[in-house]
């Protein structure tokens, strides 16, 4: 499994261990991660459950675009999400309210 695949598998595991953090949220997030080791993944959240899959989601409400290395730094806590957004390292398409709720997942 790739490094990104492992990160998304861990996100799914953590979200499903603590579904109360996402209760009431129904959303599909797509992550388009470029550069070395990049790829496209999507995260589907509904009824307190989270499912992750590789590839695009035709019904994504929020799409996050960034370099794979920056995403790894973000998830590890070495890159502040607001700083990444303000400096253009993190780009969001779609529902910005959903983007703000991503912190509960990451």
C-alpha cells in the first residue's frame, strides 16, 4: 500500500472508531494530490460512518488540491491548514463550509 493509501486507511479507521465527531455530517470529499506519490482519493461520510476509496468521486461536494508531500505534512501536524490555504499550498473547490469541517476528520 502507498504512503497516501496508508494515511487514508488510518483516517477511515480513526473516524469510524469515533463516529460521534462526524455525527450529522453528510459529505463527499475528494483529494487530488499531485507530485511524487500523489493520487486521487475520496472520503464519503454519512450516518456517522466514513468510507475511503481511491479514485475520483462524481458527487464530491468539496475538492482539496495540494502536493502529496504537503498533504502528508498537514496530516502529521507539521503544516497548519490555514497557512497552507493562505499560501496557496492548499486549494479548495466546492463547498467551503465542508472544507472547514475537514479538521474533524484530519
